[in-house]
C-alpha cells in the first residue's frame, strides 16, 4: 500500500500525506511546501509516508 501512496505523493503530494496521516499538521505543512515549490512538497510527502 505504501507504493501506491508514494506514487500518489509524486503526482499530488498533499493527497498522499492526507491518505497517510489525515488532516493533521503534516498535511498543512505539505500544502504550504507544495505551494512554495513542487519538489519540497514531494520530498516532505515521501518522508511522511516513509516515517508513518
């Protein structure tokens, strides 16, 4: 299941984080990082999926 989340995180980082942790602080951090730059959002999303 983590492989699917990582693929989704590469396409839409906030959706991958939402699927892993819900509407917590990591989701909002990822929204901010994705708005500031697409690659920081991807890196954060993959990190959250790998950690949790």
